[in-house]
C-alpha cells in the first residue's frame, strides 16, 4: 500500500509563542526556497505558513493594543501627569 507523505505526517500543532511561530515560518520559507519540496509538500507548507503568519499578526496586534494602553496611561510626559493631579496633589 502506497501512502502519501502528507497523510502520514504528524498533525501541525499551534506554536506556543510568537518566536516559535517565526522560527517555524523561517524554516518553511527556507525549504520552499531551496526547491526541495514536491508540489503537495509545497502546498502543505504554504498552508502552514499562512497559519503562522496569521498567528504572528494576531500576536503583534495584541501587543500593539497593550502598548497603546501603556502609552495612554504611563508614557506621557511627567508634566502632563503632574498638571492632572492639580496643585494640591503631591
């Protein structure tokens, strides 16, 4: 019985971190660039790469939102913070 290599491969797992996703994505790009993948393997690699790109975009968006919160609350010039407290504060 002949089996397809993509059918016998272990199911892809979701990366636990942004860095892990980036490492896997870089490895996929490297394999695709060197031309060693067959057509079906290239398609599977492309699909996995698209999943990883989405994962990275979601992680970056979450961090961007956190930075905006911090920027709005903590990263203002000290003069602004003192003027909001009023002359009696301190």
